[in-house]
């Protein structure tokens, strides 16, 4: 447990991590996303450029096309991991900032997002029969369980969870 103590300074910061710690990690994860997308885009563009140079001059069965495919696949993989890894870290640390068991709803939320997205993107016959049809509903169920878990650990940690005290300004009639 931290030296701050569980009840110390709870009125100004109801979380387990300080606002500076949260802000630092938010900046780090944002940099990982931006750099990963940049590197992924460079790899994809290099693959497309090389493929454009090969097109018409290099036969389709030439092994040099493997380099083009390697660059394209590497670019998509780097860009995908640039989203998935910070999302996983954000879900886990977001839960841990609320409660010591907050990583559980964080992990459920991540798995739910991943399952729902995979099921929706590939549900049209591209998935094997053992995954087809149930991946999207299972992902949605897991996502809902994760969100409800966040409310539960927030309630247990006495983190204030409430809506706005009054209507937002854009909803008020003039």
C-alpha cells in the first residue's frame, strides 16, 4: 500500500494513483499510439511503393513479392498493436486506479471490446465454424460485465459515480 494511506486526501483525489501519474501514463500511451501509427503507415506506404515499382516488371510468382507482402503485413501489425497494447494497459491501469482488484473489470472490458470487434468484422463466413455466430454476443456480454464491474469496484472504493448535477449548457433552452 502506498504511504499516502487509504483515507488520506480522498476528498480531492478519490483514485489510488495521483493525477500526475495518470497524466504521465496518458501521455506515454498517446505517444505509443501516434508513433505506432506513423511507423505502420510508413511500412504500408513502403510496401505499396515497392509493389508499384514491381507491378508489370516482376512476374507474380517471383519471390521479391514476399518483401512487398511482408512490409504490408508488418505495417498493419504495428499499427494494430499500437492500438491494442495501449488499450489493454489503459483498461488495466484504469481499473487499478480505482481498486486493487480493478484489473479484473479492465481485462473483461478489453476482452469484450476485442471479441465484439472481431466478431463483427469477421462474422460473415471468415471465421471457423467453432467461432462463428457466438463471438459477437459473447464479446458484448463480456463488455457489459466489464463495465458493470467498473461500477462495482468504484462503489467498493467509494469513488463518486454520478451524473451531472444540472443539465449541460447545450441542452438548456435559451
